[in-house]
């Protein structure tokens, strides 16, 4: 059989006929099978788009003066470049690094300059530039190089460590080409994207790929919501823009996952809808202004959902309320599950900090919570996130319950007792801490499985405060008789407050071996 060849004109006709047939047939979806899908063709070229965007993307160079005293801090000094084993460059750089290390050990060594390279882009013809905070962090001098080779000194307007964003200002004799932020929420997995930046100091470099995933949490900050892309991103691309096919900035390239330091097709970009809000605040105030609710939250697990009568796990469980925060003034309670905030669904715990942070300060917003087995609506006025949220309270006086024999909770592996002054001293329990002390936890029991330990204090059982071991026992028995499989405890430990779902099913008890 001979291979069949087609001319390009014939191929175009075949594609057109195939598309028409698929459209006319419009076959109904078969239950259990995915409906047929058609993909858009790849662009013939990115050249026109790249030519239009390149002038507004800049190279950023920052320098920092390093002395012998601060040069010894962890992470100071240049990293050893990666070379193939046996490469002549490997020995060259190793000798350089050894000489550099000897200089750092010499207190009389003169100060030296360390250089850092990155990328950025212009968002205002008057010279406003956006980049990553880590590109300019600690810099004494910052320079911005345009596509035509012009180098301009830059001043720092503001920066935000939590989102890793910074805004710079340069002065130019003529208006500069500028870019627009697009709608990152409109980008879908599989959409084409273009990245432009300064990898390894090479200057304006264009790479293409697709949106690989959305909503990535890479544990870089409290507001992680990264776009993942396979457009090649390397060292030096940080702070550069990620474009959609309309030429709008939908992301700011920030991090890569790589075991070698080079691109393996897993890059992460800050979505534009998050970035543009922070950038506006940095321009206007020099620092970010974020919404604040004043709660400590934790994830709603299936066990917690079951114990509170919630059909499916979701939302954010309130584990603590700041006495002087907006949540307390809005009547939010410890034990509430926040399902919606400002008309946005809180699908899981990590969504809430970002939603609150992006909410306008002093705005009154609706909050939907799950409380007492039903959904309830509240109104909360959002405050401004303070610089220092760590508030400590102390009480000069403390309740001193009389010593009592520990009460054992059969089947749960717990022994409980009132809190005495001796136990406060032994377990370093705060003087104003109320609740019931756990004095012993049996091995291989449900309590041990949940990480409970002697010295922990049970503050609430099923969202009701407890003051004596008998109250804990009575509440647990009441839950057991209602037919629930687990009971929810609010526990104060050395790590802070947390909700602990504890199995009370008869078959959950395991005797220690």
C-alpha cells in the first residue's frame, strides 16, 4: 500500500468538510461518555503579537552592597552555576567561589557589589513598572533597561512581600509603551499564552505555551492562586508578563518547579486580577491595604462536616475570633462555618483569606454561615488588615478549681480533670485559659489518633463551652445518643486553637496492644 499525499489546498477542504459534518450531525451526548469537542487551531505565528508587546517589557538589574559582616548570612553570595561534570567551566567557577569565600572570612575585605537580574513591564506611559518583589529585595540601586537599550534609574514606589509584587518608577523624556491588565479569570486551561522576559540576562526573550492549570497553591504565601503554564520560564523571567492572545497581561511570571534550576515546563504566574488590585494600592499608598475579618480558620474535613450536620465538607471553620476584630462586631462565633463571603462561595478554607483581602475596606458585606445545624446570614463590615495581628491578653486573676480525681471517658482514651494552678505551671497554661484539662491519652485510641495529648485543654464540645469533666462527658453522651458518628471538640494546645472531630462509634475503640 502506497502512502497517500495531499496538497495543502486539499487538506484545507478536508478540514472544512469535517467541521461541517460534525456541526450538522450534532450527535447527542451518550450517557457515560464525553461529548465530542473541537480544538481551536494553533496560531500560524506569534510574531505580530510579540513585535507589539516586546517594547513594553523591560530588563531589571539591581545591585546590593555586601560587606564581610552581612555576606555570611544564609543565602548570601552567588550560587554555583550548573555545568556538565568535567566541564572546564566547573573548575573555573569553583576556584572563583573559593576565593570569594576566603574574602568573606576576612573582616578587612572591602565591600563588594552583588547583581541581580529580572524582568518587568510598563503599565503607564509615565514610567510605572511592575516586577516581583524578590527581584529588587534588598537592592541599593535599581536600573531598568528598555528594548532599545536605554537604561534608566528606577525608584521603588512600594512592594508587597505576601504577593511578591513591587512597583517602580522611571523618568523618561518621552512617553513609554505600556501594557494593559487583562481578566485572568477568563483564561481557561488549554488557552494559548505568551511569556516575555529576561532569562539568564539574555534580554527580551519570547516563549509560548498554554495555561496548564489554575488556582495552584505552591505554599509561597497566604494568597496563593497561581496560574500554571508550560511556556518556558527560567531564572531572570521573574517579574515578566504572561499574555493572552489579545496581548493583555493575565499573569506575572514568578516561580518555577525544577530540580535542576532550568525550565521543565512547570511555571507559575500571579493572576492579573490579584496583581492589579495590589499594584493600584502600591501606587496610591506605597503599601498594600487589605481587607481583614479577624478570625482564625481551619479546613472542614468530612468528620467535622458530619459532626455539625453539614451534608458535604466545604467552607472555612472558625477556630477563633479576634475580640476587637470585624468578625466579633459582626456576630461571628467560634465554630461557625463560613460558606459565603461577599456573595462569593468559600469552597475551601484557603479561598477565604484571598476573598477577604480583596474586599473593599469599610464595606459592609453579607456573610453566610453554618450554625446550629442550619444556614444563617450575617452582615460584617470589613476592616483593614493591621501590621501586627498578634494580640496577647493576660489576666491577673485566675480560677483555681479544687483538685479532683481525673474522669476517664470510656472508649475514647481520655482522662480529664479541672485546671488547677499546679497544672497551669506544669503544662504552661495561660492564667485566663478556661476549659477542661486532658491529663492522659491512651495509646491506640481515637483521641491518640487525632493527636490529642496531656496538657491540651478542651474548650468546647459541639460548639458549647465546657468547664468540668462531667460537662464534657454529658455532651458527648448526648451526641452519641443522637446517632452521630463523631463529636467536635475545640481544643487549645501549645500550637493554638483547633477543632478536633473525635469518633464515638462503638467500633472505633481500639484497646492498646
